[in-house]
C-alpha cells in the first residue's frame, strides 16, 4: 500500500484471483461426470473455459487502459454505448452480480466450517464473516488491500499444497486416461459438453474484477493489462491442477453426482482425516472469495452515485478514498439474501445475466475502435481481432443455449434488465428535477 490512498497492482491481482477461485471449481466436476467420463474431455472443458476467460481479459485490458475508471462494465458500457446501458449493467451487478454470490460463498464457508465443528451455526458464521470483512474493507486502503493480499496468497498456497500432498500421499491411483481416446471428438461436440461449459464459464467469472477498482489503482493504464492477463492464466492453471488431482485420486463412481468433490478426493487421498482437512481448507479458501467480492462490488454503486444525483449518497468516500457507504449497502443486501435464502433462485440466472454484461463490453472493443480511433490506447488487445471473436463466440453460444434450455431463467434475466431501465429513467427524471430546484432557487 502507498500513502497516496491507492491499491498496489499486487492487491488488484489478488482481487481477481480471489474472485475467480470460489465454489465453482470444487463443485462442478461431480455433475460433469454424470455425462462425461473422459479425462481428456473433462480437462478440455477447463482449458476452453480458461481460453475464453483469457480472451475476455485481453479485451478488458484494452478497455481498462483506454477508459481507466472504477466500475467495470458500468464504466465501459456507459462510455461506449449510452449511460442507460451502463446503469442497467451496474444495476445488475449491484443486485445479483455480487451480493447473491457473496451470500452463497459466505454460507458455503459456514457449512464447511460447521461440518468440522458442529457446535457452530453455519448461518451465524456466514453472517459474522460478512460483517467482519465489511468493517475491514470500509476502513482504509492499507487494511483492505493488506487483508486481501494475505488471504489470496494463503488461498494459492493451500491449493498447491493440497494438490502436491494428494498426488504424493494417495495409495490407489485411478486408471483414468488424460490423452485423447476414441469417442472424445463426439463428446467435445455434444450437448453435454455445452451444458458443462456453461458451469465452467461461471466458475471462471471474476477475471474482470480489477476493472472495478481502476480509479483506486496505481497507474491503471500501465498495470491493468498485466494484472488481468497474468491473474487469469494463473487461475486457469490452478483449475486444471485441481481437476487433475480430483480425477487422479478418487474413483469416477465416487465423484459422479457429488457436490463435495474436494471432500471425496481428500478422503481417498488422506483417509479418515480427509473430511476434516478438506472442510477447513475450503472454508479458508472461501474467506478470500467473500473478501474480494465485498471489496470489488461496491465500486459499481460508488460510480453510479457519482453520476446520478438520485444515488449521490453512494458516491461519497471516506477520508482515505474508500466508498464506505456503498460497501455497507452491499453488506445489507448480502445479509438479506443470506437470511432469506432467496438468493438460490437468483443465482441460476445471475451467471447468464452477468455474461450478457461481459458480452457487450467485449463487443465494445470493436465499437470503440470504429467510433473513436483517435483515443489513446496504452494497451491494444494482443492478436486482435481473434480474442474478442473467440470470447463472443463462446459466450454467445452459451447464452443462446441457456435461453433454449432455461427459458424461465431467461425471462427472469429480462425482468431484472427491464427493472434497471425503469430505475434509470426515474433517476434521470429525479436528478433533473433536483437540479432545476437548485438552479431556480432565489439568491439571498
């Protein structure tokens, strides 16, 4: 941390890594194994998801360096398309994009911890975690960034340590093959692969997290591209390692259909102590995830508060430049999801709705180059136009497949987008009304 009230690049990288590595990689494999039992195809899923995330990161690196302001897609879509597009994006992020996943990650933390120590309530553990992290991230850049960096380093050490110990310790190595075999080509083109890829892409979500704190980052034009690209590559390698370890240590039949695949793998690798080890490990990993979401998400509310008079209270920062009010508001929304459990249905469509955000942001690379070729671009997307084409193709395909297979969730997504448009129109009207009152006030 510096005395200028800015986040160091290492903190921004920690936010990206912690946002990405959450519950997804520890729960998806069991469902994938119900339809796909090829080691090569399963690892290909995570590799393709990593390529898609990396292509998105390459595009966001250009957008973030060209338009360096906090707020993520809210900032990008506002400047590239229209303030309404940005507001709707921010509305989605504020309502379901961060608060609901934060609640789920916190509750999962409580569940794993209470499974090892049954005397503790999972709900109260989750609530306590959200409150403590909210208080820390509402104070200063030094305490907020220092905590996030430490938690993320611990997360990476635990993942690598668990993987190495499991590979060394396991007695019965599984016979699964990780090289291509007959039939793998058909699996790669199957509907089962498409469904599995939707969940893999959700597990990779968070690769764009550093763009939410651009204004609070040291030299964002210089550092943002390196942060986004290096963090995404590191997480992709961790995901491939973990899934390889799970498949190498535990039988497919034992993993198939199970949510707690890490728990099962630990049992086979470490014996009777596996459950306790994995429970503590996952609980510790999720502290970092909850922390990163509490840190990054409120920056969207803060940016909206700076731009719209109707939400001006959210645009206030404390003496250290921290948007404490926005952080506290997101905490309240998160606790509402946590205590009502209503976030479960929201999470089904939140992934698709947020994917729509990133789709139009990446499309904005083409739009911005066409409309504003004279803009200074400290970083240009490597191998352009291939990365945006790859990302838009994969994301567009999964969105179309989601609409076809999950029409109810698609309508729910449309509903929350429409509600964002209504709030935008109302806030603009209210803002103009307030401004008119100020301008027409008689002089003393």
